[in-house]
C-alpha cells in the first residue's frame, strides 16, 4: 500500500509545464513538437512579411492611380517614376510605357502596325502582372500546407504518445489517473501545437488570397483602361 502511494506521488510530482511535457515526451513526439514549432515560427515570419508587403502594394497602387488619373501627361508620370518604380501597378505602367516609347522610335504606320503595337503592349502588361503577382504570392503555398497538414502531424504525435501511455499502463499494471495523466498530457500537447500552427496559417492564407485577388482585379482593370487609352492615341495618330 505504501509503495503504491509513493508511486502515485512520484507521478503526480512530474513537471506538467510546457517545457516539462516536452522533456518528458517520447523521441518521436519531441520530433513532432519541434517540427510544428518550426513550422509555426516560419508561418508567422511569412504572415508578418505579407502584411507589410501587401499593405505597401495597396498604398503604392492608391498613390499611383491618383497621379495617373490626375490628368497629367503620361510621359511626365513615366519619367517621374524612374527606371525601377516601387509598386506592382507602377511597374505595369512602366513596362507598357517602355514598349510605347520603343515603338515611337520606329514606324508603326498602318492598321497592321497599330494593331501589332497594341497587342505587344497588352502582352507586356499581362506578363508583368503575372510576374509581379507570382512574386507577391511567394510563401502562400507554405501557409496552405501548414494549415492543412499541421493538425494531422499533431494528431500523429498524439496517437503515438497515447500508445506509449498504454504501454506504460501495461508495464506498471496501474490504471490510476496519476499514471495515465502525464502521458496523455504530453500527447495532447502535440495536438495543441498542431492547431496553434494551423489556425493562424489558414486565417492568414484566406485573408492574403482575398487581398491578392482584389489587387489582381485592380491590375487587370487598370491594364484594360490603359490599353484602351493608348489605342485611342494610336488611332488619333
């Protein structure tokens, strides 16, 4: 009887803090925990970077559209932006203006020449939009992967930890809660880490996807309007 009490006291005195649960966990469960922690840290790094970059792109787009529709000369706006403008929309505009100026240095007479120039400008803007959006979407696949896989990785750690707990019960032949609780706590901690990594990743992925799609719509709309404006100027030549 005294020996059973001492065993119970030794188990209940086990450190059930987060660090204590990690140290007491099985090697496989520790590997799962470390993997989830690293995935969570990397996810938050991507989240903070996307918050900054997407906010910056919206700010650049707003400022550029104000300047573009202010009625000033397009050549003056292009010269003011410089060779490497900041922001996706200014870069789309600059790519089209470079093609426009390059064509002005050559002859673009006749319907075929005008039509070919319009096609080149549209294709240039389309390629620039695709390239800039691809750059803006870097890290999104990782967020999606963490959001979908992390809970299952945590569940694997939980199942593995519970299996070890049952093995400990079989070896000690003691089914008291004091014996089972530490192992179960270690196992459930892995699930908690999986959810802690997945939930922010899913929320951030959905938000950033929506913002990037809205920005892409704005870029496509601007591209169409700018292409129409240039085509009108070509028809007047």
